[in-house]
């Protein structure tokens, strides 16, 4: 029996095939006007903000690498203690959860910066006018920013309650606020990068002579 070929259009990114439901966001790297960080500063303030963001981004990336390595080391240590020495330490599991939640929420913010979060391409399938697609993407960025603000508000309220009540973990007796603070940092990163996305897309919409890079599917 011959294998049926997929009919969806696809394009090559390195060695990976991706289904091109959203051409603009499927190119790697994505077009500058769709990225949270613009390629060039338009004002002196932009230049300062871009440099500041680069410092923050470097800090976040180093932190994620260190946290990931620490999580792998703790997991390996627990496996050795459990199956080799038959004397597991449950405190390692608490520390692993701490590192895991920080890695998750930092990664959530970083994925927003790189615009690698999950997105759908139904707009590109229904709307063919590049200008209308750009407007819809701008509205989407604003909507996502307000959603991140809403969820971040409830996350921060939860974190503050944990800190105010002085709750501590069961085994290590560490403040529970160490775990909860990761949510506040992650959502703050998302709000900031969605705001930068919206600003970048708004500037693109205001340019009278812009190059429309949207491809038809």
C-alpha cells in the first residue's frame, strides 16, 4: 500500500519540516516587525531599552541553564541514593520541584520573547489581506498582554499570601514564597514582551511604505 502524502503545505527549517499554516510566524528567524525586540532603535530611548533588555535576557538565559543543570544533578543524585544506596532523601524532591517551577516560568517568559509559544494560523487561512492580518496580530498581542496581566495578578496575590503567612516547605523548611515567586517573574516577563510585541507591530502598521512579508498559504 502506498503511503498517502500530507496535502498541507510545508517548508523546511533546517532539518525540520513545519506545516506552514502561518507563513510569517513559520519563518526562522521571524520577520523583525513580529519580534518583541526590534532590530534597530528608532529613538535614543529605544537604544537604552534594547541594551537593558539584552542584559536581562542574558541573565535569564544563564539562570535557566544553571537551573536546568541543577535539576538534572538533583535528579541523578536522587536516583543514585534511591537505587544504589537505598536511602533516598525526600528533601531532594522538594528542591527539584523548586528548580522545575522556576525553569518552567522562566522558559514561559523566554518563549514569549522569541515568539515560540503555541499559536494558530487560522487567520492566515481566512484573511488574505496582509494589512488586515497585521491588525489582527496587533489586537492579539494586546489581548494576550491583558490576559497575562490578569493571570499574573492572581499569581502574585497567591505568592504574597504565601510570603505573608510565612509558610514553609515540609522537609527542607524553606519559605514557600521561593516557589510562588517564580509565577510572578514568569508572568511579568510575558507582560513585558507582549507589550514590546504590540509596540513593534503598531509601529509597523503606521509605516506608510512597509514591505508586506505575509505569504499566501
